C-alpha cells in the first residue's frame, strides 16, 4: 500500500477518535446543546487534521522505507542531495 494512503488512514483515524472523545466528554459531563457539541467536535477534528497531516506523513514514509535517504560522505556524515 502507498505510504500516502497509509498516512491518511492513520491521521484521519486519530482525528476521528479525538472528535469522538470530545463529543463523548461533552455529552457525559456538561450542559451543552448539540450545536456546541458538534461544533466543538468539528473543530477538534479539523485542528487535529491540520496538526497530524504534516507530522504523520513523513513518519510513515520513513517507516515504510520509501523516502529518499540522504547520501553519506566518506566521513560518515549525512548530506542531502541539493542540485543547483
């Protein structure tokens, strides 16, 4: 499976769990109306997606071994390939 798809499944799942947790917490403990509950859950989902997308995607690519590995010099230092 492609790393991008795996990453999307992971960060979407985490964001949905966070939104569900927020919805459950506000339902069980509080005097909030449904607009506030659903609006808050939506914000938790969107903000989680914004934070998790750029965090999870490179991590998954590294874990699956498909990201471009930096070249090593003779001294064992890692350098990136920069073409000018």
